[in-house]
C-alpha cells in the first residue's frame, strides 16, 4: 500500500528566483512602499496613457458623420476635461475618507450595503481586465504604426506583452515601479515637447500636416437624433481618458506615510498632466488635420490593406517627420507607457482581490502574499483573463474600447453615491470646521455623483449594442458568484465554529497498518505505529488473490513481525470498502474506537517517478477519510531519488541528516546494499 | 491549517456503470473467457480485414510502373500467400510452446535475452497502435467510398471511431466479442459470395468491369533496379495481409480450455479464410480491371477532386452494381470488420502491457484490472496514441501503411529465431516421439525465421525512406524506456527489500497538532492526538503576523484547550520550514523522537469547493514528509457538503452514520446550530 508523493520544497528554485527575485519578510513590506515620484508613474500610467487612444477614438467616432463633424470636437473634448476635473476632485475626498485601499468597493459596501459593494467590485475587476487588454492593444497598435511589418503578429505580440508584464509584476511592487518610472517621464516629456513644437509651428504659420489630411471620408446622411447620438458616442469614447483615476484610491496602502496626503497629491498631479496632454493632443490632431476612420477602407484614397497609423503616430510624423528620431522616441514612449498602464491593473486587481478575499467574497488564495510580498494568484488570474480577451477580440483596439469604461463608471457612480451618503451621515454628528469640510465634501461628491451617473447612462445607451452587453452580463454573474462564495465561507465558518460544549476524552484507539507487500516502508510504518503506543495495533492485508495473501503471510512470519497480520478478501479489487467494513465489524465487537490507518508512502525526486508508482494509497486515503472516526497517518519513505528535493532544503537541520533515517526509526539496514 | 480533499467513492457512478457495465469479481474472469466461435471474430478480424487493403496497396504500388506491371501481381500475391502459410504454421508451434500469452515477447525474452524481449515488445506496441490507425483509416475509407459526401470529415470520423472502440472495450472482453461476431461473419460471407459471383460471371463470359478500368495511368520510365524495387515494395505492402496473426499467440489466456488446442484451431481457421479472401479478391480486382493509383490525379480521365473509391468498393460495384443493396452490405461489413480489427489491438496491447508491467518493464498501473476485469489503462493509452497518429497523418491510409508491419516483422523475426533456439535446446534433452516433434518444430520455425528475416530486410529497404524511419526511431526509444523502467523498479525494490537486520522499538514519540485558527476541526485533531496516547502532545501555531498569533492564543485560553499552544514566528510566511526547525530544536533538547504532525483536513462534496480552500495543509504535508522521523496524520473534517459523496457510499456501515460523528470523537456540538 505504498504510494509516491513528490515533495515540494519551500525553498525557491533557482529559475523562479532569477525570474521573481529573493523572498522578502512580512516586515519588509513597509520598505516596499512607494514614494510619490515612483507612485506617479506606477499609478498614473493608466490615466496618462489613455491620451494615446482617447483623442483618437473621440475624433474617429465624430468622423463617421463626415469631416464637418470634427467641428464638434473641441466641445466634446471640453466636456471630457470638465468631467475629469470633477472626478479627480471627488476622488480626493474619497481617498481621505477611506484610505484603506478598498476604494469605491469599500465606500459602496459601507454606505450602500453588501450588494452595491459586490457590484462595484465586479465592475472594477472586469474593468481591470479590460484596462490590460485595451492598453496592450493600443501599445501594440502604436508599435505597428512605427513598424508596419509587425502587423501580422498583432495578437501574438499582445499576448507576449501580457506574459512579460505578469513576470515583471511577480517580482514585486517597487522594483516594477523603478523599471517603469523612466519611460513614463519620457512619455510625458516627449509628448509635451511635441505639442509645444506643433503649436508653435502652427502659430508661426508653418502648420504641420498629417498624412491622412488628404483623405476625405464618405459622410453618412444622419437624422437629427443620429447626430446627437453620434456626439454622445464620441463623448463616451473620449471618456476612456478617465480610466485609471480610481487606481490611486485603490492603491493608498502602497503609498509612503503620510499616505493620504501623498495619494491625494499624486492624484491631482496625475489629473493635471492628463488634462494638459489630452487637450494638447486633441488640438494638435485637429491642427494637423488627422483623419482617423473606424473602418480605414472608408478613407477615400487610403490603401486599406495597410494598417492605419495611430493618431499619435500621425501627429508625431506630421510634427517631426515620419521616420525621424523624435518620431520613433514618441512611438516607443507611447508603447511603453501603454504597457505600463496595463501594469496599473496588475497593482489594482490583486489588491482588490485580496480585500475581497479578506471579506470572504473571493477565494482565500487571493489573500496569500507570495514570496515577493505580492498577491501572486490575483496577478496570474488577471493576466490569463486579459490574454483570453485579447485573443478573442484579436487585439482590435476599437472593438475593445466598446466594452471599456462601463465598469469604471458603474463603480464611479456607486462610489460617489456612497460618498454622498457618507457626508450626509457625517453632517449629523460633526460640528465647526469639520462640519464645513463635510459640507464641501457633500457638494463635491454630489456633483461627482450626478456627473458620473449621467455619463454612465450615456455610455450605456451609446455602447450597449456595440458589444457592451457582454459587460452588463459579466458584472451580475461575477456579483452572484461573489455572494455565493461569501455564503459558502459563512456556512463553513458556522459549521466549524468552536462552542463551549466541546470537550475531550475519546476512548478506544486502534491503529491499522495497511500492508500490500512486506517491504521496509511497511516495517517503518509498523515501527511508528508501535512507537505511538496505540491501545491496539494490527496489520491488515487486503487480498485480491489468494496467492498474494499467502505470499504476504509467509513473508510476515518469516520476518517475525511484531504485530498480527489479518487478511481481508476483496474479490472486487477494492481496498477502502472492505477495510471500512472491517472497521465497522471491529467496532461492533470491541466498542466505539478511533481508528488510525497507517499508509506507507513513497517520496520520489522526479516528476516521472510518479507515473511509475500507482496512486492506490492516495485513493484509499481519500475514501477512508469519509469513514467516521478514521484518521490517516502517512508514513513517508524517502527513495534515494528524493535526495534531489532534499538537497534543495539548504542547511541540514541537526539530527535531520538522511543517513540517520535508517537507524533512528529502528531499522538497522545494510546501507552498503543500497544501490 | 485545514485543507480540503474531495473524497472519491469506490462505488461506480451511474454514468460510468451505463457506459462500462457492472463491476465483476476476479473469480468471474474464467466466465469471461472466449469459446472458439467468439474467439475467431475477435482475434481474426485483424488478419481477415487486411484483405480490405492488402490487395489494394499491392496493386497500387505495381500500378506506379504502369498497367503492364499488373501482370506481376499474381506472383507477388502468391509470395504473400506462401509467407502467410509459413507464418501460420510457425505460430502454431509457438502457441504450443509458450501458451501464457507472452507471444513473441516471451519467446524472445526467454531464448534470446532481456534486450531482444524488450525490442519485440516495443515493436509490437508500436504496431498495435498502427493496427488501430490503419484499420480505422481503411474503415473510414470504405465508408467514404460508399458515401462520398462524408469525405470532408475523414479525420473526425476516424477519431470518433477510436473513441467508440475505447468505450466498447472498457466494457470487457466477452461482451465486446458478442457485439463483434455478427459483422465478422457477415463480412466473410458477403465477400466470399462476391468473389464467387464475380468469378462465375467471368467464367460465363459476362465479365464485370470496374469503373476505373477505363482510366489509364502515366507510366514512369524505370531502370531494371527500380523495377525490382517496385515489385519488392508491392510485396512489402501486400504483406500487410499478415498482420494480426500474432494476435492469437498473445491472446491464448483469453481462450477457453483446452486453451492451446482452441487457439491453434482458431489460428489455422483464420489463416485459411484470410488466404481464400486475399487470393479471391486480388483475382477479382485483376479480372474487373480495377486501377487504383497512389496519386489519383495520375489516373488519366479521373476527376481527382473526388475521393478515389477503395478497391473493395470498386470490385463490389462492378460485381453487383454501384448503389445496389449487396454493394452497401459489402461496404458496411468491410467498414465494420476493419473497425473490429482495430479492436484486436485493444485486446493485444493491454494484455502485452500487463505482461510488461508484471515483469517490471512498464508502469504498474498497466497491470491493474479495472472494474470490468479489463486492463483499462492500457486501452486508454492505446486509444489516445492511435487518435494522435490518425490526426497527424490525417487518416491517410497509404501514408500509414508505410509505417505499418515493420514492427510486426521485427517481432516475427525475433520470435521465430527464439523458437529455433528453443527447439535446439529441447533437442538436447528430449527423446522418442517428443524428439520427433521437436525436430518438426525446428524445421518449421527455421523456415519461418528465414522467411521473416528476409521479409523484414525487404520491408526495411523498400519502406525506410517512405516514412518508416519513424518506426525505426520509436522502437529503440521505447526499448530504452522499458529498460530504464525495469532498472528503476529493481532499484526501488532493492532499496525497500526487507532484511533480517530489521528490528523495532523506536523510542521518543511526540505529537504536534498544527493550528491555524481554533475551530472544531482543530479540536477534533487535538482529541484524536490525545486518544492515541502519544508520549507528549503539543499544539503549534505558526504566526505570520503578531495579531493572528495573539488572537489564536486568546481563543485557546478562552476555550480551555487541554494541551499547550506554542507560537512559532514565520516572517517569510513559510510553514513547513519553521516547523522542521522547531522539531530539530525539540530533538536537541529532548532527544531523538518520532514526530507525528496532526493536520486537520476539510472533506468537501463539490469540485468547486476545492477552489475555495487553500492547499496549505497539502503543501505542508508534502514538505514535512521530507523531514526525517516525521509522519503526517490527516484528521478529516467532513463538511456538510460531503454528504454528497457520503450518500454514494451505499448501505451505511454500523456505527458509521454521520450523526454519530459529532459525539463519538468527544465533541458534543449543538447540531441544531449547524446550517
């Protein structure tokens, strides 16, 4: 009845260590926290990078109505910027009131109840996945704009980047940030220089002209309602510039002290930069006359077998010249910052997951910090989900944008409504300066709530039939799952809760050593069973054939084993069932007893060895554990090959050396005989 | 430190029972044995079915040289038939000398040594896989010949049939045979009638004409060497008629008593029928003027976008008329018998696998009979391998035939050489009638050995560059693996062998109950540990954070637990390592001890519950088992959901009802409180 088990070492294997880095203590957590200049690139890259696609998607939707519709774009862009200001101000309040990193989830849960909290959490989880997908798709799009030959490998590139980001993140928060700080600052700097250069050239009368300015579009004939809807849709797409604002509110615990102040400053800084870049880039796109079409084949004059260059690439080419060094710097920085935006989600998603796990709404495994103090499981789930989305949607940015930002606005809205409720409750209790502060907070968050609910309605109306229905399906499904998980944990906890009626003193105790063939592992199990001084210790052989049974019995006598061997017949080649029947009979005869079944188990050193040992012991253990009053003792037998795992266990513990194994459990073997 | 485990029931689930049937006792094995009239269809379908493709492949190769080369076909066919007679006679001897079902493997191993035996076994395993692939491919080919619309689903059909055969076979040997007897006899009968009808019509001057008789071929200009090689290649392909002869010699144990006599009769009967069908069909194909080309596009006049009908289909259409009822009966019976031929391998492969496992050359799991007394693992491996081959080679018969029969002739040759050695040894000892018998045996097997070695050379030369090199690679690789497996088992067995120096009496015994949070499962583990009366029992909490540690300690005191709780700090969030260090320190202080670690373990009822419990206990157990002198006791805690598995455990055992669980291990809980 021996079986194998591949011992897993707690020590980090070398390959893992190189990829992930050395393990860190829990105390080192504080040392991993972010100073502001690091927090900005790591949390702001999402909001900042969205200027790479938000103006493009905004202008693209307007262009469906024809080039004349581009005249609406300043107004639409202004609305987006106004919204961004309101949201940033609202979140400043939220960070202060709820600095624990729960963000909208915590606000909604505390103020609006469990269901709202779970809906916010689901919406955010969905949006984190889409953030990764959209940012990576846009990053790849910008790479292809600079290097069109890579076009056939769009999906492969995107999935490859997702894998890269997973690995980088598994190394831990701060190192990720260090690697990411430079390109974010290069992006901000180079795009700012481009905007200034372009606008100065415009002011001097040397207006840069985009390549696509020459292509006209086939304008559709639109009704008045359709015109309004189109403008609202352009606004919805432009709102993708807002995503990532919430990342800071979920990441407060990762900031250095004073956490709230630092997080607020980072948030405002981030919002200001995002507004400047968004406004500047939209203006420059209009100045250079970029025509970016939803379907590039609708651009009259454009050979649509080629990939359509991104708005960023077109503006950069117009300003600095296609193929110039600044052009490539801008494209590289844009691609980098977009990939870093994907990284934002790799901070937010696992943090939110761990908060959910802590509250019992998600599997506990999400709240387990890995070797490097990061929530590894959450990162892996996020990466896999994003990769699947990218493959399904073939890394097409415009399609993905249709699903995007709904989740964010669901959580924005519920979070802001929760904040309104929070301030109204505060106002009942506080006085003086605090009361004034609460009144300001109420005003700001009421504005935020109205704006975000309105935008959620617009986004829903304009995006639902363009693919967003999938998100409206995913959010409730996830919410129901979370509620289910919570109910499950509650039931288990209730079932296993200690109560005062617990007392001890079970009597009757018998040990059964399961014997397949008489080999040293069995002898070791017998020795251990005897050492534990059970009231009674017997050996049992389950006989499928009579010959086997006779052979074991003969061997047993030959080696003069110290306990009796009983044989149970099993004509159906079962093991657990005859044994559980035997236990029942034994109890009928000798009264209620606790039964400990000793199972010898091989420990092997290579994965392939598992294939060569059958899993009988594991199956027997699983089945016997269902029998009342039975516990299973696994007595390991380390095969020589297990030295491999053993060798990895660093410094040998005193009295723990393998040579001692043979003698100290009472078997004095001729070690020379061993191969 | 609790963990889940999904209990697996030994009872057969309903779905499995419907597919596979009720379990059988080991004693019922004899009742599962085959009478001759059942053994013929089950073991002979391979050899018989090969007439469906052997004449076709023989004529096809000759046709490469042009229609004139068909004149060689009677001679080539005669050579195949002569070889078949010699092989059948040789195997009659082998069955008698080695009736245990080991066949060529046993003969080669006994007479030529371990390496030869292993090579034979590898060759046979490879050929069993190819038998399934070739037979299914040919079966599908004949189905498509009758129903050309199915052509696009060739591979899907083939894989589907393999799956069907696996399921049928998992139900067990005899029932499979019953289902298979009828079509085999229908096939023999209908093809015989077709041959007689065709030849009579020819005799009466009303010669049937095949549809392809009108298509000529572009003859290649061949050198004299090329002509000889082509004829030899045609012979090689024709030799596929010989496969399956060895199946009987591997299946002797499955025959009823007298096993040897019955097996021999079945072999001769099978050989005779195969020869008659092969000769008749080849003749009829020549009479009707079938032109079957390797590349159908070389047939002048044939629209090669359509599938080329099989030789069997063309002859049947010529004799009875395409689309007539006899035509469809023949095609259906041919397809059926080919699928049954695949079934032959499902008898031979697992039997050989179990013999190899018994001898320690293959994983032990191959020698485990399933519920239905069949070697289930072997069947599943064979089915998977065949499906992969079919997918890789797109179920193309002509390509697969190139790989085929090499394995068979490797084992034929080594088996016959082994038999020669066997008789020569016998001759040294026996006298009188037995001596005469041995002399006849020697003569027959010497002839068999010369013929099969010669054919092996021819087959190697003519097929090597046509794809057979893969087989020449697979056989040594498999052989080396088998030798490796054998050496591994030998080492393990050596390592674990009992010797007389074994004695008992380990002293020092301490039980450690691992505590995560104080819950009922922990209390149960404490109770069990106390009941086992270890010399000392302590509880240990491994503290990742101080708060946790304090909470557990408070709880521990609150509930007045009967043993001391120690706290070990673990700043790196490890569990096994600090514990093994603690054990080492304990031993330094208290002397060498056997340590039993008690781990509470949740038993859950649904697969998804596993996702919600972390696997910490399993990981800890795996790592602690590497520590010298430690055994692991799993104390199961059955969650209410585990009723699901529990419910499947049929009649409740006395004293085994779940209600009793709570009280009898000393915990009297308010069962009403449980959800």
